[in-house]
C-alpha cells in the first residue's frame, strides 16, 4: 500500500468569517464548526477555543488530541467505521494540517486514583510545555457539553466523534492546496517487501492497542469503529494505522489519536526500511485480563510475527498500565522462545525514584526494555493566566490555573508509550 | 576551589590490617596512625588532595557479633581524627568484612555527615544490603586489581567532596544504587528500541534501560495438618474497603494494611463493603465483594466442618504500583499479625 | 496475574478467574458463580494442606 500525506505547515490559527487556509494561516468560521458539531443530539452545545504555543494558558480535562486529516479524492471516507462507511484506508493521498491539533475537552474527566478533576493537562508555556508535544501545536480546543439525560458513556462517545469531525472539517480546507511537503509511506505486501533487502534483519511491530481491564465504553470506536473488547491478534498494514483506521481508546494512557496518526515507531521503522532493516509488518493485539486469554493472545501474536511475517526481531508497545505490562511481557517471552528477539517500550512505574521494582514482571528472556521517562515522577507547574476547560479547584482551594505538582503521566504526550519520548529513565 | 589537605581514614579487617587470619577475627577495633598494608595504595591515590591520617583495624567476628557497639566504638575512635573521608576495605568476597564495610560507611555518612566508599564482589551479601545507601565499587572475587579499585573509590569520594555529579554505575564502576532519574536523549524511544532490537538480532551487547526485579526464593511453609480444626484467614491486595472507606485505605502503593471484622458474617454485603483500587475496573467486585474476598464460601466451608474456623479479621491493602520494599513490609507485618492471632493458614486473593 | 505470583516466589498458587473478579465470573448466573468460587477456594484449601518442596501452581479443574 502507498500512502502520501500532503502536509500543509500551519503557522497560526485564527477565527474568521470563512474557514480557509491562506499563506499558512488556518482561519476558522467558529459558528460553522460549532453548528456542525452540535448536530449530535447527545450534546447540548459545543464551544471552540484557540490556544497558541507560548501562551500562558492551561488546557484541562484533555480527553484526546487529533491531527486534522482529510482524504483527498475520496469523499466521506475519513475515519471509516466511525464517521464514514467501512472502507480500507492507508492508500492514496490524505491532506494533513501540520502544526495544528484538535484537543477534546471532557467535562467529566478525572485522573488517577484520587479522581483528580483536572484530568490530563496541556500547558502552552513554561516547564509543562517543554514536556508535551501538544504545547507546540496551535490547539483548537473542542469543549462539548452533554445534553440532558445523556449517560456518561454516551457522552464519551459523542465527544470523540465531535473531535474527529472537527479534525476532518478543518483539514478539508486544505484538500485542494499545494502541499508544503509530501510524506510517502510505501510498503508492499509480504512476498515483495524484502525484495533487494534479503540481507537486512526483518523487524515487526506488535502493537497492543487497547487494555480490557478497565470499564468498557459501549460503542467506543477504536479499530475501524469496532470497540475491540475481544480481538484475536491480527495483521494490519502500518498505513492503515497512520491513515485513520485506529482511534485512541478513551482509557488509552500515554497515547493520543495524534500520536497514532504520526506513529513514532512506525515512522522510524519506515525511515530505516531498506537501510538498516526490513520492516515486515504490524500485529495488532489487545491486552487480556485472564490468564488463559493472555497466554492464547501472546502465543498467537508471537506466531504471527515468527511464522507469517518471518520476523527476526520485534518491538512491542502497550496501552495503559498494569495487566497490559504483563501481557506485553508475556508476548515478548513467547517471541523469544520462538527465536524472535524482542524489545519492549515500557513504563518504569516506581513512585519514589527507586529503580528496583519499576516493572511487575520478571520473565527470564525479557531482558531488553526501552524507557520513556518515569510516568509517576512529580513535576512542578507554575501558575498560568488563562484556563480552558472546566474550572475546578485544587485541594487547597486555589483555582486550577495556580501552581501545583503533577505526575508526568497526566501531562498529555509527556511519556508517550508509542515511542516519541526523548526522556530516558537512567539507572544510578 | 578544590579542597586540599583532606583527611582520609581507612578501615581494614584483621587480615588486611596485618594482624592475622581467622584466629584474630575476634579482635576489637584498633587505631593506627597513617596507612597500614594496602592503605599505601590509598595514600598514593589521594596524593595532592590529602592523606591517610589514620587506619582502623577490626576483627570480622567482633564486628559481626556486636555491630552497633562496634560502630559506636569506631566512630568514637575516628571522630578525633577529624576525617573528611572514609574508605572501607575493599572486602572482595569476604561476607562479614563486606557487611562491616557497608555498615560502617552508612554510619559515617548518616552520623558524621562525611562521604564514604567501599568495594565488594557482586556475590558479597554486603552488596544487596548496602548498595542503595553506600557507593560500593565492583571488584573481582579474588584479591587483585587493588590500585584500580582504590582509584575508583577515591574518584567517587572526591566527587562527593567537590559536590560534582556522579556518573552512571557502569562509567564509575559502582553497583547500581536503585535510583532512576529521567534524562534527555537525542534519540526518541522508538529509535532507541530499533537500535536495541538490531543489536539483539546481531548478538551484539546492549544495555536495557529497565531491569526486571530479582526476587528471593522462600522455602515453602509446612502444610496445615488438620484442616478441620484450623483457623484460616482471608487477605487481599485488591483494595477491599468498608463502604465510604472510613479507614482511608490508599488505592495504590500497598502503603499499609487495614483489617475488617467479619465475625458472624455469612458473606460480604455490598452495602457494607466496596472496592477501592486504582488498577482495574472495580465495578464487579463492588457489586459483590465476595468476588474478591470469598467470605461466603469460606463461611460455608466452616459450617460444613471442612475448615475449623474462618478468622474474624479480613486484612486488605491495594497493591497498585507498590514498591518492592513496601510490599515486603506489608507482607511481613501481615504474617506477624496473623501468627500472633493464632491463624494457621492464609488465602490471599489478588487481582 | 499468575506469572507475577510465580516470579515473586509465591509457593502455593491457585490461578483465579480474572483480574476484575479473582473469585467470581459475571458471565455466570449467581449459583454457578458461587460454585466456581467454591471450586477455586477448595483448591486453595487443598494447597494449604499439601506438603511442598518448591513453588507449585494448583490448577483448578475446568468449569
């Protein structure tokens, strides 16, 4: 499959009378996008706010971040199974607005065991901004409010759809424009993929996209619109992941749809394809919460990598934490037992900087792990002038725009599990 | 300004101190002026920055049999020397010596506030006991390479004196102290993972950024002999709480234990009990807490005479992202508590 | 999380019925669920009663 992302570099976003892109500036007709999103009867209203890099601004209760994308020459085929009919994506041309992000605000979001009402945050300046890739994008914040009588479950689905619709609406403004750059992702099918690369090591990616130990959200669209509660490990083309087949689950800690659309590991594998390695494919899995299910899923995934993709090595990533860690480690162990070398991208979960018990598993052959920085490490965030989101108060009574300490985990994009993090957890 | 005239005190056991072998291991601490035996290497290594002003020699058995007393005696001897640095050993693979070196280094750090370092072989029991608190340089099993070991120890303590940043364990030659710090890299995690997998495929060496923990083997306890008259307790790390969590159980970290009275209860009632745990979907256990802590079935088995008695107390903690040391502490205190209460066996349910 | 129990060195291990309900199963009716719970607990009692030299996993009979 060959995917070409027509990238338009956007350097500013402003409200205006007409939604358009002129000289690298994205203009948004605020009323038009609001009316579009308010068509969903599960929502009483949708507010739109803009936040720019460098602003003294804090966005609260971030539920997901999405890059504006619209497929070119194929109407109504964006986010298939969710917004559009079921078709295969990942081939052809898609317009991408680079430097802009849709940020979905969830009025009910809470984070962590203490149900912190601030939820995930993005600071647009200061130390928090240095830690998040979403402080560097011009953010179009979508704030949906639930209509009367709408269940929390349905609200969560509605806000996801609102964010995706906004992403498509904005990108459509760029469909006919000449791109600033074109990113090409071209990977043939298995029989041809290693042509003229037979001497290179074959590397596959096992992508645990969802964790089933957390409450199910009925109707939550994840893979081509399916909610993935039960998934037998299967193969997908990496382009499908880049082009809207996969949407970040509600509980996807350490992941956003934006990170999936710009998947750091898939991009890096593509960059090195034909040079240091042969990228043979992607296995997609969900983490299971019973022992027999986990063993079955791990065994099937490992064998797909070994006997179908013919991988010499695999890299594994996970979604959320806890049981998913054991799941991904077990899959790695089974790969190693089949002779496929495995590396995990893993969160070290120590709370106090102690390196001794940062992971909960100890499989004999799982000995190669890359870190992302410590998700539970506390960082100090200064006060911000402007707040976007539900204005909650801190335990000490101060507003959420004040200074406070926060675990890295709750800063959107800071310790991404898909490989974008430049933080390393170093043992001393 | 780099301080000079640093006063170094060296600790040696009876053997390295030249007093004799095992037959002299009972000797108490003795103070000697200047360096003794291998202390010459140390003295040469600190030239230009300081000198070995005194050496303490102590028998390994003396130290092992009355540790705190020995530490205090040694501190009393050492304090008038006005030491700026303590170097202990190196102890190589000698276990009692290693423990003495570790304990003494820790004591001078904590009580005298001066930097210290020692050296041991990786299997020396002193390593696991002290590496988190004391810089222990890695040595071979046998007594060799003294100059290199001493210079590594000296380099470490001088950095501590000069308040310079200590490098990574592999660079500076010490056992990892169990601390994890976040640093920036030029490569993102994806690129580092690709580099690591390519190294692994090639069979080239690589360094994992995270290590799996190593756990000790515990000898299995003898079985409960007479089940029909035994008292069996239920415990859990799944975050069982009384409704409203009045005992304020922390939903993660296994920070402490809580006990709930289940005397006379036929089952756990969802109106009285709930689940407070941040690591999984607690909805099903909150609907029916017996799905986590099976009081109902245990009560049936008690009534049927299969077990003698269900213990009156159920103990709970919430084990999310718990540090090994917390988990150990909670486990040990649970075991002590239940033993004192006359319990013969425990069923621990875990998510 | 049986692999965790094995790795940390637990000596008597009985696999439960899932992370979110270690001794339960919401897919069963309440009588069947209680029977399942009883089977797992009985296996645990058997484990307590068994002399061991080393770590042992006591699989329960499939329900």
